[in-house]
C-alpha cells in the first residue's frame, strides 16, 4: 500500500481528518451563536438567513484554518520533498522520514506539498486583508464623517483628493505601489506615516467625545490609546519599536499601506454619502438642540445608524482585498518568492497547467471559496440590516 496512490475517497477522508480542529471550532461557534442569538444584534439575526449562515460558515472555516494551520498542515509548506516534479494527489513519499506519508493534494514542480501550502496560504491572506481593510475604514470614516456633516470647502477638498485616487485604475495603481522600484523610495514610509495616524485620531476622538463629561475615564482611555497607539505607530511605520513587538517586513508594509491607500477613498465616499443623508434626521436635530458637539453627533448619533451598510461593505471589501492580494502574488509582487500565499501558488502551478492541474487548482478554489463566503455573508447581513 505504501507504493500505491491513495484513492479519491481516502484523500477526501484524510483531508477532512486534518481539519478536525476546524470542525470542532465551527461546531462550538455556531452553538454559541444559536444560544446567544437574541443578544448578538445583527449577528444574531444572521442566524435567520440561510445565505448568511452559509457564507459565515465558509468564512469561519478559513479563519479557523488560519488559526490552527500549524496543526493542520502535513508538511513544511516551503520545504521540498523528493525528486518527482508535480506528483498527483495521493502520491506516497519515497522517504517520509517520520513525517506525513502522502501528498494529499499532490505537490508542485519543486515537490512542495500543495495541501500544506493551501492551508498556510489562508493565514497569509487573513492576516493582511481584514487588518488592512479595518485601517482603510478608519481612514475613510475619520475623513468621511466631517466631509458629509460640514460640507463646504472641506468636503470639496477631500472629495477632490478621493476622486483623484479613484480616477486611476485600481489594479494598475496597486501594481505600481508594490513594485520594487517604489519600495526602495520613501513613498511607502511616507504613506505609512500618514495613514497609520488615523486609527489613533479616530479612537482618541471617539473616547474624547464619549467621556467628555467624565474626565477621569476620558483621560484613562485617551492615555491608553495614545500609549499603545504611538508605540504601535513607531514600530509599524518606522520600525522603531525598541521591544520589537510592533514591526512589519518591508514587503508586507508596502502591501499593507497600498491596500489601505487604494481602499480608503471608496470608504470615504460611502461614509460621506451616508452622513449627508442621515444628518437631516430628527435625532441629529435633537442632539444639536441639546448642545451636543459636532463630533459627538457624528460618532455617537450618525455612525451607529450607518453600521448596516458599513458592515456589509467591510465584508465585501475584504473579498476585494483578497483578490488584490492574490493578483499581487500571481505577479510575484509584494511577497517573498517562497511565500505559500495563494496567488504565488497559483502562479507556480499555472506554468504547467496543461499537464498538471492540481498545483494551481487547489489554491484557486481556496481563494474563490473565501471570496464567495464573504460575498454571501455580506448578502445575509444586508438582508437582515434592511429589516431593522
């Protein structure tokens, strides 16, 4: 049996067994969601949407895969095993040396395990895409709120800058920002220094407005935000963290700030449009009558009422970012050559696609399924938010 290929049934069963931690985490998560359904707001209401549940299940599958990747992989995703190029799924290793005995989903032209690269690739995507999207939202929200609320010259200036960025083709702009020539300039550091300030500004303003009448709480929360925020800012933007906790490799920093820079103008326009619509509502007029400050009204009156569309767009934007990261990896930009990210793995496999399908097909299906899950989750959230 050691010299025979595994059957497709054995391959499927073995792969499902490797994902045992994921199945357990999924079962526990959905059990908690069902029990606490009435206390979780929009997330609880999502349990009434079959489309939303299916999309959430797919997304959580890949989230837990990224978390438990070290326990799921069968081999080192960047190590080369054996001398046979592109062995098909279920191929036994000549000398497993105490490790896993089969290439479950085959291997690529360098004899690297496709299954392990697919699993570890989920971690690469789910580290960058949600975090970069969250940063882009903080930039877009921080600028979109005053632009929509105040209007006038501020709105004109910010809208002009946003439209200027959006006028450039997204893929081409993203491609240019992550090229090695740009990476060697001061542009990535300058973008990081500018964009990474916005989360600090956002949270400081949030706590300042919320606890303005309670100076002790306000000073505590603002102080914690400034200490942690500026510490992270120094490490991420300038690689100046003395403890080495906050840092990014130059390639990753370049990709990260590029994602934020490309997505922030679209978020800005969405937030601006929502605020222009909501600022004429009665609860805003009531807040103004009570003497509440403009930023308090924007952050604590308008923004909570805009959460539905913004949550939906957040899910969709993570999907768009996943596709952009896959495109970058496919072109060999922004990531190290040996990275197991899905885009690089697809690029490695497509070179011999007419002869061997599995090296490119497996990561392509993984990327497609994650984006599909995010789109279905967004549809479910949109459907439930419209019922509010």
